[in-house]
C-alpha cells in the first residue's frame, strides 16, 4: 500500500469556438467542479507511498490513482498541497474539488464531507526503536509516548488500538519521525506503509513495527464537499473503471510491493464500517 505521474494532455471540456460561456458552464456542472475541464485536487506531499515529492514532482499511489480517475472523467488534474489536518475544511470551503491523501472514511468525517466508495485499505503499525520496551503485546505501549498524525484515523482510534499510551500529536509525518529519531517519543502509530518508508529513511536506527493492526474497516476514500453528488457519482463510476481495466492493481503492486496482493474478491470498492 505506480508509476510516476505522467500528466498527459487533456482536451478541456467546454473549450473551443462558439458559445464558449455556455459550454464552460455546462462542463463545470457535469461533475460539479469549480473550474471547467479541471479536477482540482487537495493532497499532502509527505506521506510516502500515498503522496510525496520525488525529484521535484508530486507522486504516489493516491496521486497516480486520482490522476487516472480524472482521465476517465475527461478532466485535467490540478494538485494543491496542504497539511493533512487542513484538507477536509478546505474541501468544504471550495478551495479544491476533492481531497486525495489516503483519507480514511469515518463517521465524524462523514459529518463534515461526503466520501466516495473506499479505494484503499491496509494496516496500522507502531514504529519504534529496538530497545523501546514496546513488543508485539499491545499492553507494552501503556505509559509510552506515542506519536500520531493529528486528525488521522490512527489518531482518532488510538484509544482503542493502543490503550494506555500517551498520545503526542504532530501535523505531518516528517515532524513525527524526527521526534522518534530524537527520542522525544517512544513510537509512531501510523499507517504501515509510511512507517516502512521511515525505516528506510533512518536505517541506522533499526526501527521496527512490532504491533500491526488491520485497517479493513477504515478504507480511504475521496472527500468532496457536502452535497456534491455529481462529482461523487463520477468518482465512484471511475473507480470501478480503473479497477476493471487493471490500473488500480498495477499501481498497488508498484507502491505496495511488500503487501499481500488482493484477490479479485478483495479489490475495491470498499465499504467503510459505521
């Protein structure tokens, strides 16, 4: 839990000669997007392998998948990067059309925004140093200072999954992993895959994930502003299309090479619990 983003040229819907104003209005309303022919996408840029910078370009599973979906909708993707905690409020404020950053679908978030069908599910893990005292026994986190990404699924469910831990919230992965590196926290409770990337970032620390928690009840979905049913329907249809044509599985294998490959019955769309 793809290929580097290749932002292909798109024919902007509604452009061309003759009655351009009317065409643009019609195109913008097709999927309820703010700008004709464009899907403006809010994302983060430091949660590898979902969304991250590489050689000056924004890449990742989420980036490539939503780009493929935009292609299906004949819209040109345009990305805007924000801190994770600011994505959902910005969607509702119409700063962009959709948030795509492995945003888990939860009942509290569904009160704020509307979600597409789930497109990705995986695991959580507690990343820690070998001598932290944290073992595969969940009880071992009691009293330990554990970092979480503020506003994330792991944050909101930390009391259930790692009870007794002292939760320390950070705005992004970089500040959290630096806190772990500098011994300011004992562990980092985060999505399994970004934690794997951190182990590679600091090989001399010999970081490990002794505790893993299945996250199948908390799939990620694309968030749109409340009531934007046109875009929601388009995203759900396009998700089924990229699964059917093999794009989803190709991207999954690229970005999550160490994860089990889902069987045909385990492919999206997923339904969130609650």
